[in-house]
């Protein structure tokens, strides 16, 4: 299949833009890969320390027999439902490694916070920066430098991007990502959202709301909506960094533990195969691989957070992408799936209908993904097949036709001819909007602005009945430098209530929304952020604001002369102090000061 000309053109311009940085990156990882094995290269005391606690047999294998040695980086904790199953994975990995004549050690653990727990609290201001903290913890783990390959155990929002950024800084190592899968379906996401909206109106109390939330989030595995965590898994499949078909197999005993255990063991075989084939992660993640991830995100209406995270991931491999690249691809990539919040199905229904394998096959057959890429398997076509347990063990078979065309459709008959994300530009800066879940009649909103300096201020105004009108809610001072760019997911239910009453409503913010950004039009990640002199600091209550997704514009309808003359508002001293105190936020002051803009990945290490 001939590659679509826009996909080719975007890839070529990324390649040209990244030529110098990518060449320097490849030179660096190739030099690292040419060194002698760690156990042969390092001093005797270093080697003795590295393997002191290993069983004698393993120690003999790795030192004397020069067996391949795998480093495990584990994001396990049982605060995250998706990560709770990872507790037992290192033992499986070590057992399988021994069977294959190799050895493995847990190189280190990385922090992993649950955004579902911290939403709407001061702790959410640590969330985005936890990504770079995880990347640094991954680097610390791998800095023991005795490994021939690596396995990354992690699933959720900032964890996978952090692990991937860290792994790419050790790009000479063959690396496979090992997930745990989604929890089984509980209360539907639509029903959960309805209860949240009722709670926002005071129609149900805390007991009813907690009951609904507990029925929705009820067991081990990722949350079942298609937010950032599950978008992570889709992108890793599209990048060829998983065992094929691994993303959405449940961890639950009754629905797939046997498959999940076998897939985890298969990850050991896969990473050893990648080592034999000289396929380190830094070579796999090239410009074509990054474009494939971007296409997969757009084709599935995935998380807006990845317009930040994958910019940072690409930078870690010496590759420069921006929102113009996403926008150009979005114009030609069709929307092939409807998964909540872009539809009513959850990820288990997505998997049953065909899942990542179906989407990847359709994109490859339509010439919308690069087929000629390296993967940890034999080719990207392997990721169009589904795993199952047979008498002979794991077997992969063709994904077949869509099992539910309300959930996944072929590229020849998509839900939409274009992707689910749009770039907005205008005198308010550059931002992005996820339109795949927004009703068509809400793609253009023009209304007076109401300015808030915090999400608490907006919620108070809603509760006081002050927003019962057409309104563009503007929440500023929410960017990376201001307060760590928290998700403002708590704003979704009240905004949905206002929209449900027939008002024209939109959100404009330099903060983030959840990966589950829903049916209210939201111009998010506005860059530059207000604290960095961005134009959101010029807006005043009552200014008419026009959000036009089809035209790709975000504009304050103020005369050019008045706009140019307006001074920038500033954060109050009390708010500045408040953003940096408590809940450990003091420790992240350096990250806030050094954070780049959202479009530059909000990176803190450059």
C-alpha cells in the first residue's frame, strides 16, 4: 500500500527538522551499545555489588557464562488499580528468564500516582511533573549499567510516558513494555457521568455518588474509559513496543489471567529476541514510529495529554514534533473507533470489537501508517493479530472483521473522515481541542468570557448560579510554570450541566483536562501560558470569545489596537505562594521554574 502523501510529507518534515538532534542521539546510543558487557567492563567491586544478592546459579550465569541480563523497572504499587497486578510480574520474569538461559533483576522502582485519587486536590499539581520524576527514576534504575535488555512494567497516565522517556535515554538497550490490562466492566461510563452531573446539581448526595463511582472503579486493571492510560497502551502497540496484542487483556482471574501470565512470560522471550536482532529501543523509536503513534492517537480519538507527552517522548529520541504536525495528520486520518468519552463503549468492548489490532490493520491497509518500521516483534503486521491460549500455548490469529461497527469501523467507512483533535490558533495563543466527543452543533461557540484564577473559583460561581447563561469559562494560571498544569477534570460535570440546560458553553484554559475530555468544547493547553506572558492574561470579564473548531481559531473579539494596549494581569502574591506550598509542592519548585511550554512537551530537563 502506498503511503498517504500527507503522512509522508509530515514524516519528511519531522526528519528534516530533527536531522541534527537525531544524528547526535544515534551516535550516542551506538557508542553505548559498542561497549563490552557490564559484567566484563566494570571493576570487580562494582560487579560484586551488582550481583551480591542474586542466587548463586544466576550469579554464575551472568558473570561466568555471560548470559543475557534483563533489568526490570517496576511501577508497582497497589494504590493504582492498573498497577496492582505488577506485584507478581518480577517473579514471573525471573522464572521465564532462567528457563531461557538468561537472568533478570529488578533494577528499580518508579513512583506512580493515580490521577483519579488526586483530581481536584493540590496533589494534582504534582501529576504532570511526576512524568519527569519517573523518567529520572528510570534513569537511576538503569544507571547500574549491567543490563543487556530492559522490561518496563507500567500502565497509567504519566507512568508510561515517564518510563518511555527514561528508557530512550538508555536507547542502546532492547526494551519491551509490559502492561497489566483493563479492569472488567462495571457501571457504564455513561451512567457514571450521569450520576456525576446529578451530584453537581445537588440532585443526589455523597452516598449515591460514592456508590456509582465504586461500581465503576471496582477491581484490578486500568479504568475502562479511553483516557490517557488506555491511550498509552494503544500508542505502544502502534509503536511496536509491546508483545503484540497485549494492551487490553484483563488481569482478572476469571477473564484472562492465564493469557496475561503467558503474555508477560512472552515479553521475556521478546526482549531477548530484540537483543539478538540488535533492535534497541532508540533505533525502533524513529521518526516513522513517532508518526505511527500520532496517527493511532488521532484514529482512536485518544487523550489530549499525548499532545504534550509524545512531544517529550520524541525529544528524548532526538526527534522534534509540534502541534502543526498533529493538525496536518488529523486532517487526513479518519476516526475509526468510538470509545467513551467518544462513544458509549468501554475498552473491553473496544477489545472485543477488534481493538488495537483492527485499527492498526485498517491504518496500514489505507496507507496511513509506516509499515517498514522496526518493532520488538518481527514487523508491525504482527500487531494486527490477537493472542489466545491453545493446547500449544500462545497463538496469534488474524483479527478479522469488526465485531461491532458501532465501536470500530473500517477506514473505508469511518465515523469521521478526520481525526479527533484540532489545533486552534488566534490572538489567545495556540491550543488544542478534542472534538471527537463534542456534538457537531457545539464546534463553534461565541460567548462572553468569565475569568477565573482557579478551578475552585469556577465551581463556587457555578454553585452560586452565576454561570446560568451563554459563557466561555476561562481558567488561567494553570500552566506548567504556574502550578504544574493540573488536570481540571472536576470542571467537566458542571460545564456539562450548563450545556445540558441549552446554554452555549466552552472552556478555555492553559491547564489540562483529563484524557477523558468529554462533550463540552474545551480549548486546552493554551500556549504561551498566562504566567509566561501569554494572552490569556489580557482577557477581561465580558470580552467576547470565539472558539471555532472547524476554522481552527481561538479569538478574543477585541479590536487590535485595544488588545495591543492592554496590560497583562499578574498572579497575586498570595496565589503564587499558595501554588508552591503544601503536599510536597515545595520540592517541585525547580521543575516549575524550568518547565517548557505545553507544545514543547512541558519538559523540565532541557
